[in-house]
């Protein structure tokens, strides 16, 4: 159950901008590029969360089809 608890806090960490960034590489870039990188990270995290949700839904439907718990 612990790995799932970690994944539950990923969106909160993203909203608080708590993910690790490598300032040595992004600091010299302009604010426009940093905003683009932030947008790309948000889209990537959203895609990962959507994939996890779809796979969990598929697993749920499979278990319900075979009356498993």
C-alpha cells in the first residue's frame, strides 16, 4: 500500500512546485523557456496520472468481470 501513498502525493507536490529541478541548467534560460519547461512537465505528469487511472480502471473492470476481490 505504501507505493500508492507516494503516488497520491504527486499531484500535491506538483501544485506546490515541490519537484526537483536542476537550477544549473534552467537558470541561464529565459523565463519564457522556463515556463515552457514547466508546461511540458505539467503535461507529462498529467499524462502519467491519466495512464495510471486508465490502467487501474481496466484492472477494476477485469476483477469485476470475474467476481474477484
